[in-house]
C-alpha cells in the first residue's frame, strides 16, 4: 500500500495507520513524505526503514520487478 502525505496530514497519524495496515496483514507499505523528502518503508516482521531523498523505491520480493520513480514526487 502507498500513503502520500499531504500538507495537512499529521505524520504521526499516518505512521500509526501504516503500522495498523501491517498488523492487519499487509506485507509492504510505503509512506511518502514530500515535506521531509523521505520514504518510510513498512514490512511485516521488520523495523521501519527510512530513506532520505530517494530517487526510486522497489517492490522487493512482494512486487518483484516493480520500481516507483520518485523524482517527480519528492
């Protein structure tokens, strides 16, 4: 799943939402934070990975071969 933080979104609320998605069975989640130019990657049974100003993110084994270009988003 993908969450794109808007200017009015609370980062803390979105982070809690992402954790809830993972707890309810989602395998992979991306929280794209344009304000801070970061992407938080949520995976089941793993700590959250934070990428600073990435140009792209991949779908890992879950979405094998999928790459999201972030240059125009961040």
